[in-house]
C-alpha cells in the first residue's frame, strides 16, 4: 500500500481530524466500498455455486488497498506499518495454533492447504481494514445519505425476492434473494444500516421503518431478518416505545400464521424436521464436540466440517436429506470460531462483546438525540452491534463484508479513545 509520507498514525476519528471537502469523488468511493462489501461477496456466490463470501470480500479488500495507492484514501506510513505488524502477528498466532491443533487431534482429514489459503485471504483482508475504516468512517463523505440509500436497497432486494424477480442461478437456495442465495444472508447484512438509519430519524418514523422490515421478514419467513429487527429495536427505541411495540406485536400474533417460526424454534433435534432448527442445534453440538475432543484448544483454523464429526443433529439432517448441511460454517460464527480456535476463540468473542457494550453504551448515553455524534462514529458503533446477528443467529464464514466493517468499527473506537487520551495529555502540559 502506498501511503502519505511520515510515520505518524493519522487514522483517527473525524472529530479529531480536519474535515475534507464534500467531494463527489470521495462520496463515490465510500458508496462503492460499502456496496462492494455488502453485495459483491454474496453476488459471486449467487452466480458461482460453492464460492464463499471470502472471495468477494478479498476482491473488495484489494480495491480498498488500490484506493490507498491512488491516494483516494489517505493513510500515513504509520497506519500501513501498524496494519502490516498486526496482520503478521495474527497470521503467526493462527498458524501456531493450527500446528498445535494438529498435534493434539491428528485427524487424518486435517487440511493444511485449505487453512493456508484462507490464512492468505485473511492477511489480505486484514491489511485492507485501515483503508476501509478511513474511507468509510473517517472522512467527510456524505455517509448519512449513502447508508440510508443502502438501507432502502435492502428493502428493494426483499421485495424483488417476494416477487420472484431473480436472475438465473445455479445455486441451491430455495428462496433466492439476489445478490444473496437466501434471505438469512440479507438478514445478517442489514443490521448496521438499519440501526444507523433508525437513529437518524424521529421515533414515529423509526416505528414505521421497523414495521416495514418486520413485515418483509415475516413474508420471507425468515427469522434472521426478524432477529435483526429486534436487535435494532433494542438499540434504537426508547424503553417506553419498545414496550408498547412488544405489546402490539403480541396482540397481532393471534391473526398470523406462525407455524414456520414455532417450528424454527423447536430444538428437539431427535424429532424435528425443520432444517433451520437442526442446523442451529448442529452448530452448538459441533462446538461442544470440538471443545471436548481437543481439550478446549480447538480443531484448528478452517477445519470445522473437514475433520471427522458425528453429532446427532448432523446425523438427523443427513437422514432427512441424504447429504450434510452447514458443517464447515457451523451455521453461525460463534460455533465456527469456538470450534476451531477454542480458548483463543473464546477470548476473541469476549473481547468483541466488550466493544459491543461500549458501542451500545455510547449510543444510549449520547446527548441531544445523537445530533452531536459524527456519522462515522455512529456507523462504527452500529457495525459493531450489528455483527451480533452473524455471531449468534446466522453466519456463513469468517470473512464477510460485515466482518470487515465490524473490525473497522472496533479500530475506530480504539483510535477515538487514543485521540481523547492524547488531547487530555496535551491539555495538562
């Protein structure tokens, strides 16, 4: 990555840096980065069966790095050096963990080639995170308008899926939601954008927008979308409005057919025929199996579903379909990261949850209805909180666009805190 001269780190929150002009070019790059991260990974998998989100995310990561080289995103040499050092440290830890995991388990199906390819992609993606953070959250780039437009695009995507207006695809999704092969991918992609949009509108408008997304989630029969709406409601609605909303929803349930959702929440794997429920239970069972067989160390990076597994829910799924489902992604990210990384994965999850609490508290305690919070900071906090859906409800693999935005949000908050500490030190001199 080419960078501005000097070694000083300049990647800092926008309220601590001089604002650049509202130029069309800057806004365009921000829009392209966000749209690329959210839509390209899914679209590639839509048209090329078996292609994971990681491929598209890596392509957009290369694009972000190129923007630095073209000086469309400004990073200092210190920013680049820090990104390189952190990436090398992460790669070292993952490779070391992988080797120890193989020594512990020694499964004959252990796939070093798969792991090393993913580690290379991971390194590329991590190198791009400072560029994404600065390009999306750290500039004066009409972010408010861009995020709201993308939130509207999620509505359009859902409507086109309901109308069955979809491009031809070789993928196996029963409910294609272009650019995603299934509505659940839409569900984990939208929370940050929904949260940001809601927090930039009045409470009555928030209720209307939430109503639209809840209706689309119900019509698409997708619990992930509904979970995303629930998360957004907790973050964005005053407690009184949230309580009233829950009451209205409960009263409305009597007139709705909720068979899909009751089946989805039936975790009796021995008798259930609901594949979504079985996949979710399978994820928890694989987590428990992996931790038990490796003494809390984990199977090794990208080895879930590759090494031998024999959990009851998986056997049930195979008996129903004749083939396996979601063995390699665990169904949700928590299952995958703990199964593969063990205690290190647990530390990562708890560290992430710390930043979730920090992001949530910042939004709840913000004064003047968030009017004084810069768009970049608000979106950073929304990206951190929004990743909860992917972590606990439905995911596909590690390297999604929402993962990159979540890491960017964490970096933003860390640098924001450093900037405050630096300002405090200067004021005492």
